[in-house]
C-alpha cells in the first residue's frame, strides 16, 4: 500500500505546475480512499498509515518543508477517512453509481464533502494566498473523486465480467480510448488547440458514445485520459488554457474538466439505471414465462377499439402459433375454438364489456395442427376514471390433462353405476323368481297344514297363524326389496307413474305423508335420466325417514323450457349444509355422481329446524341428446 501511494504521489507530481507547486489533479488520496472502501474496516488503520507513509516519503524526497508535510498529512488523513467512512455507511459497501440518486449521494460525500473538509488543511501547506490555494486544492481533489474513484471501483467490480466479453468489446473500447487521446492531443496539447478552441467540442460525441456503451466506468476512465492530456498541455503552455497567470489557468482547466465530467457521469448513472431496470424487467419476464410454462397458463390483453391483442409466450406455445408473428386479433380467435365454445366466449366477452363482470369458462379448443385441448379462460375489464372499459385482460390455462382425467373418471363411474344396476337387476330377479316363489310355496304349505289338522288346540292355532303372518310379511318385504333394487314398472309405466306409485308405497310403509306433484313432463325421457331421477327420489325419501323426523314430505317434478326439475322437500330437523359438505355421506355422493354422469346439477338447501330441500336440474339439451354412461 505504501509503495502504491508513493507511485501515485510521483504520478501526481508530474502534473504539478511550477514554480507555484500547484497540482490540478491529485490522485493519491482518491486511490487510497478507493482501496479503503473495497476492504474490511478492520484493515483500515494499517492501510491508512501505510498509504500516508508513502505520501510523506514522496514529500520528503521532493524537499517539501516540514510544516507543509504536516498540513498535507493532516489534510490527506481527514479527506480519506471522511470519504471512505461516509461512502461505506451511505452505500452499505462499495458504492455503485447505477442511478441518479446513487450518483447524487456519492457526489455529496466524495466529490463535495471530503475535498471541502480536506482543502481547509491542505491550503495551509505552502501558499500565502490561502483562498486561491483552497480553491485549487478543493477542485484537484473533487476532480479526482469525480473521475478516478468511479473508474477504480468500476474496474474492481467489472474485471470478472470483462473476462467474459467478446473480442469486439475490447476492440471498441480500445478504439474509443485512442480516439479520445488523439482528439485530446489536438485540442489540449497542440498549437491547434489555442487557435481553434472549438476543437473541445469534438470530444462530446466520443463521451456520449462512451456513456451509452460503457457506463460510469467508461466515462470516468475517459475523463482521466482527457485530464492527463489537458494538464500536460497546460504545463507545457499549449492548448486553450494558457494565459497570463498559471493559477488562473489551472483553475479554469479544473472547472472545465469538472463541469465536463459531472453531466456525463450523471448521464451515465441515468443510462445504467435504465439498463438495470430493463434487465430487471427482462428477468421478471423470463421468470413469468417460466412460471406460466410450469403452470400451463398464458396471459393476454385485448383492446376492443383497435382489436389489438397481446399474448404471452405460453399462449403462443398452447396454440401452436408462430411466436415471430403478432398475436391474432380477437375476431381471428375463432380458428382456435369449436363453434359452441367460440359462441360462449363471444357472449362472455360482450357481457364483461357491458356489465364489467369477470368471466370464467371451460372451452374446447384446437391447435393449428389440429390437436384437441381444453382451456379455462378468465377475463376482466379494466376501466378508466369514468368507468368505461379500456381493455380486457385475463389468463388462459391448459386443463387438457384434467379434462382427460375427468372423462376417464366419468367413464369409470358410468361403468361402475351400470355394473351396480345390472347387479341390482340380477339380485331382484333372484328374489322375485326364487325366494318369492319359495315363500309362496311355504305359505300354501302352512295353509294346507292348518286345514289338514282340524283338531288342534287354540294355542297351536294361534302359533300357526303367527307363523303364516310372518311368512306373508317376509314375502311382502322380499317383493318390496326386489322392486327397490330394480323397479321394473319404471320401464313399463314411465317416470311419473313410477314415482307416484313409489311415493304411495313409501307413505304406507313409513307412515309419512308424501305428496307427489308433477307438471308438463314429456312422455319420452331417456332411460339413464329416468333411472337417475328415480334413484335420487329413493335416496332423498330414505334420508327423510332416517334423519328428518318429519311427518310429511313433498316430491315435485316439473318441466321447463330449459330443464327438468325435481324437488324433494320436508319440514323436518334440517342440518348445516357446509358441515354436510365436509362430511358428505354416501347418499349425497351417489346423487351428485349420478347427476354428473347425465350432465345435471344438484343443490341442497337446509337449516337446522327449518327443513331440507333437495333440488335437481337436468338440462333439456341433455334430455334431447343423453350421455351414454355405459361407455
């Protein structure tokens, strides 16, 4: 550290103007402060003392008076510590001038405060003209902090990144530096500079180029090159800053360099801030695209006035559309959907624009290669201050796997229910053809036995009568069970007559008054739907008998233009619907599954002590084209 500061002192000494011994640019303090900012604080005492020792050694070799060395030592120590400490605290580490705010904060602490404090001590070193020397000392340090420190910190930070840069990047940087030195030589160190001061403006395009391409590190490095060339020219009496007095000329040169570097450094900070924002935006876009890819969900935006559509990358992948082309207009989306899905989507979009209500639809779609897929489309209108829609935005999720799984489960459920009904039919047939016949034979045998023994005690006659009654009841129960397992009259008499007969039998059996009402029921209802409604009525009335404690119930079957509705209600105990959903019994599960297979809907309305209402709806479209649950 001592050797480095000694070399920096020697380099600064080459820029001293004689005989006044004034340096337009002092680099030693800036270099040592830069090192302190980069290292841990516990190393500061050792490095600071070593660096200051290097400065003292240079001053002693230069023959500086003891008084001047003391004031310079104090000035250097105060300035270096002020800059390093303030920057570390303000930036919580090495400063990075990647925003206007960061540049302003750096300028206050390093470019203004530290040189401002240090110049009060440095001006006491060797000149009777205190304030003139103070101004030169202040600007010599401020110029160093404005140019050298950002360059040093930038080099230390960007060396690993520069190792990965292509050769063209190095070639561009070298060409820029050579051009700056050549033009700087013409403007500051040649007779042309004095004759044509307008040559100074030739540096502006190069500095703008450097700002846009290399940021604050490039600008500060370029300004160091310009500073060295211009100071060398001033020392040798060349360029636009030669005049009657060296002090005045040096101050003019310092002001020129300072007010040239400051705006370009601010512009570089602004450019880096914008570049960082663009990089962060690109990173967020990349992360969003990856998240959408994993979630199989794309996003979109549509402006109705211009019919302009914006798609995310995932939507391009879903549709098979060329990502290099603009997203198709809303009217052209028809090619991606089946006619029925496209009609529903158009209606929902028009409703969202008119009512401002979001929509969510499951749609059947197709890729450009003909692949079938299912999508969930969600959309909402974005409104202006007056409440008018500006555009629609939303998401589209690929739910093909879920739909295929649901279809597989639906097919399996259909096969299970079909197998269950077939097994019920077989058992009902066995009960009717076998057990019912055997019970009939048993009853006939008991009657013949009673008649074949005329002389029998009254007690035995009573026992025989009891056995005959039990046999009759068992026979009736078997017949009823057979009918419940397979209501054959459902196929013979239809849904209305079968439900009416069942309600009457249920009333007689359970002593519950069941009222059956019906209206406008079509004569031809598909077998699957007829059986579904009948089974649901069975299950619902069984629940009334088991749980409701009601003495009456009502079964209402109605036909509307859009659907057939079945409603089973009772004024019994009722229950909490949400609790029932969390612990649904097999009865409700069976009802929902049967309705799902035929495209119907089930709703349950109930409150404790306020009865229960089970409402079933089957769309007429399903009745006209029923689903085959056996496939």
